[in-house]
C-alpha cells in the first residue's frame, strides 16, 4: 500500500516537478492546496491516503535511527482506515487492521 501510493502520487506530481515527500515538507499556501488536491486524487483513484511520514520508507529510516516505530505504525494504520471514511472504499478498509496487535510480545 505504501509503495503504491508513493508511486501514484509521484506520478501525479510530475508536472509540478515535486515529489510526494517534498510536497508534504512544504508549508506555504500553494503547498496546502496542492496537498489537498493530491490527497483527493489518491482517495478517488486508489481508495486510501497515507501521509509521507507514515510511508514504509519513512518507517525503515526510523528503524535505522533505532527509534521506536510501534506508535508510528499504530497511527499509520489508523490514518489509513480514517482516510477512507466517507469514501467509496470505506467498506473495504473499515477494520482492515483490527487483527493486528502491535503490543503483543
């Protein structure tokens, strides 16, 4: 899911000459508008949205820095499900990760 959305968003942003991760690092008014547009395109075309800071590649970077990734993974899974609320894909994603217990020893 992570790789799919990153590839899709990067392709959608080619004309803007920016990557998905670079767009989310920006904080000006134009960036916010483009972020909303990118998010809506992802929801419409692939059915879910993941912010770049919750992508698998970012999780790997955090592991390399020896950070605790469990809270990040929990937020990421929750945000994926939440991103589908009110979308056609909501039924497909609701409770998708409910069997995952990241606190299990």
